[in-house]
């Protein structure tokens, strides 16, 4: 998966590193000026600053919302369209501006309406380990012959949230594991229904290929071929995460149980228990499924049942989306990540 390698020229972490260093150097001086510090034995180290615990992250819901608006303004963005190419260039520009190394993986897929060019976009944030966690979204919108489908929630919201997660993560200190922020092309079926059509499978004619999840299936095949799949320790997929009446059920039937438990518990601790509820969310299939089938621990954060009235209709528009919902998802994912790293470390 190479065509567009851009080395990051400057570290986004310099400012925060400088502030941390300044604090370490100045803290003893601050302690000297503190009246209660006078009786402290010289050997005792200064106590931690007593700032209240930060309940949320630097994830900016308004920034994420603007990314969704931009996607919608490009118009319907089915795989292979000029509009999707504009959306892709926007993603790449944003990701590079965060100091991330961006790679594009272009391929040609056979679909029920002919061959289509598709491009997965991958931004890498190197960690202390080369073991990787994927955080992902699809950025194509479903192809319709007769309606103008802009996919504000389905395609747009998760793409906006993922961009903002990438920005926040890139500005923090180097993570324990490497992160791949992956924007899949071709998640949507070209036929109206998900399983309505199939595509020929030259390698195994008796098992035709599905008409959906083109980008994620391609990425799993590439990683398998390069013997890199074992590097991927976990995969989180965001799909339809911006509805103003946000409510995620647990995707029990097709996600790793420990990832569901960990993320739902984190949401509760952040005060987002009303949005991450305990009912089951039924999902048939999605971009995380090819990874799961290949043995990768995965989680799909998706709101399908309670968005069904707008899903795949011309009503999936920007007025259904809220910055607050995007922030709830962004915070929950970002706060969950160190806990996921911890769990993975104990597993190996
Ligand atoms: Zn869809």
C-alpha cells in the first residue's frame, strides 16, 4: 500500500513537551512560594498538582462537525466518483497537517456496475511498539441511481470524528502502540441491498465475493500477503456516530466482548451512559468483519436500529448531526485507548 509517502517534517509534540518540561523545572519554585510547603522534609518529593481530574479530552466536537459539513458539501460520494476524490484530498490534507505520515492504497474492484477505482487512506502515528491499533471509518457514501444521498451520518460522521481523533492523538505524547487511522473506500454495496448481488471470485468460483466492504477486505488481503496482519492487535470501527439523538447498543453478535465491555464502561465513567446503552445492537456485517474473520480483535461502534428511519435515505442530512454527539464518541474512544493498550500488553 504505497503511492504517496510524505515524511512528517515537524513534530506536533514539541509544544506539549516544552510545557511539560517547563512545569517540571518550575514546580519546585512554586512549592517554595507555598506556605504549607515550609515544613516539608527535604527528602519528600513535591506532591502532584491538585488540578481536578480532566473528565474529557481535547476532542473538539465543532471541528469534527465542520469535517462532516465539508464531506456533505462535496455531494454524494460513491466509490470511484470525482466527489469522493475531492473528499479524499481533503482528508489527506488534514491528516498531513497533523504531522501524520499518510499512505494511499489504490486498487481496482470488480463491482456489479463495472470496475471501480478505490483508494484506502491510512495515516500512521508511530508508537513505542510497532504493534498497531486500527481506528477506522468508511468515507464513501452509498451509490443511488435516483436519490441525492449525501450520507451526513453514514460515511460523513465517522469520517469527521476519525479526523479529529487523529488530530488529538497526534498532538499527545508518543503512544505505547502504533496507531493506524484508516479511511476505507467501498464499504457500501452498489446494489440496493447489502446481499443482493455478488461478484465473481476467480480464485474460488464456487464462493463469489460480496458486493460491499471492498476497502476493508482489500486491506486484510494486503496485510495477510505482507505477513503484517499479526501486527494489528485491535481494530475499532466507527460507523454512523453523529446522530443528535445518539444511542449505541452493544454490538454483541459481531465484536470482541472485552472491547465492548471496556469501551461501554469507559463511556459510563465519562458520564455518557445514556448514549452507550446495554441493549443489543444488531449489525449484520461491516468493515470490521473481514478483520475479525482473520483473527483480529475488533469492535464496531454503530447506531443503526435507532437511526433506521433516515438510514440510506435522502434524509441522512447535516441537520441530523450534532457536535456534541461527535464529542461523546471521540472522548470515549480516546479515553479507552490507553486501557486497550494495557489489556493487550497483558495478553502477550
Ligand atoms: Zn451505509
